[in-house]
C-alpha cells in the first residue's frame, strides 16, 4: 500500500463493502504503518478501523483496537498536541463508552473506569459533558435507574458541542428516556421534529421508531407498534448494525404478522451467525425465540420449507418448537451474563415479555 495523503486512503477504504472487506484492508494499512513506524498513520488507520467496526455493528473489533489507540495517544506528546488527533480520540471514547456495555465480559468496573477517563479528557479539553451524561445514562438505565435519571437531567442542562451527538440524537435520546419512565406524551413531543423529517442522522429516524415499537410492544398496544414497525423495517433490513431492531420486529410479528417475522428471520439469520456482538445476538435470539414459539408448522409449512432450502442449516431443519428451544436457551445464557454484570433483571424481562402468550420451554 502506498502512503500518499489521508483523503485518498480513506476513499479507498470506503469503496469497499462495509464490514470485513473494509476491516481487512484497514488491517493491512495498520500493519504497514506499524512496520514503517509512521506514527500519525498508526493512529489514523486505527481510528478508521474503530469507526468501521462501530458502524458495521461488530463492535468487537473496536474494543480490541481502542486500547492500542489510547496507548499511542498517551505515549506520544505529538499526538496529544495535534487538535485533529485529540478530537478523534474524544470521538472514539464516545463510541467506546457506548459499545463497551454490549459485551458482558467487560465488567461494570472496567466500564466505569472508561467513563471516568472520558469525563477527565472532556474537562481537560474544555468540552461539554453533555455526551458523557447521556452515554452514562444509557448504560445505567440497566444498572441503577436513579443514577440514570440524575444523568439525564444533567444532560439536558449541558450545552451541545462538537463532540456531542448532534441535535437529532439529542432529541432522540430524550424520547428514549421518557419512554423508559412511561412519559409517552413527552417522548412524542421530543420526537416531533425527527418524525417530521426536520432532524436526521445516520441512525434516525429508525432508532427513534424502535424506541416506540418496544414501548408499545410492552404496553400491548400492538396496532401502534405495527405502525412504527412499518416505518422502520425498510430502513434496517440487511444491516448487521440493526440486528437488535430485527429482534424486536420478530417479537412483535410473533403476535401480529408471523409470515413477515419468518421473512425477516430468514433474511437476517446469516448476519446473526457471523455477528461478534453479544448484545445484538442476544436481542436477535430473543426475537427468534418469540417468533418460533408461536409457529404452527402445518400452517406455515411452505414458508418454513422455503427458509430451510435457502439456508440449508441443520438447526433450521428441526421442528419450530426445537428451533424456539434453541434460541430460548441461547438467549437465556446471554441474558444471565448481562443481568449478572449489571445487577438487574432488565434483559430477563425482555426474554420473558411474552410468557403469558405461550409456555416457556423446560430447562434441560
């Protein structure tokens, strides 16, 4: 690989398909930069690798490369004195404190240490703590809701700046929080500009729609949930970044549109198998369990056969009840790890959300 200018190399990466093709090319760039001791490129290519990992959904690779980036930044004053590099380091920290909770093997203590260092760096560089409080709130919603509430209101008081997520996500995160505490009207008000198409980002409006789907699914207000599902589905299909949303859609469709649920499962099963993100895989597995638990094989014989032929997978050749049992135990294992780490039962609640609609498989 020839090192000319940053823009041309970045352009080369993004001509490739998202995920492994890009990551493979960037890994080659990192290896050459390391071999030639080109410090600026060593950092920059790792930034490219982390960014691609974050937004292709497999944040596993981001968690591996981040300590290398942080070590380079802390060891070399020339990097710390460069404004662009510092800005990139703060952005990576923002992504990492959101991604780290998606891996149950990363302890709460480790996550908290990342948050402390992130807050310290923001203060050292005169940045707003808006993004710190919001990301901390997102994690603590599944750990300690009182701390999450305090974080949320501090988030509202802090100004937005160049490290913040931007105006669209500022309102999306408000809508999400208000829904978690049952303040539907406040959530709708916060989401108004997003739903009107006046505020956008790469993850919006689909992330906001997803928050409302989950809210109405839990409230058993299925027509409202289906309305937002219709708006969401085309925006997330075939994207490994949104396996969690696909899981929620399968849960919903298990009660409302089973053929559509089977179609989504068939399309995304391969992405599920290749994902290295424990959180996304768990949420997909929960949705798959809900879906297959209510399927009557005779009624959906043709759809099931089409799926089985298309995938030629040993699991999918089993009866629906056995497929449901597999995904139940797969999800349950992950749920136990996440809830044990967090000290709550939030994800167990998701797994058992539809228990009154069908019986739970016996444990082996």
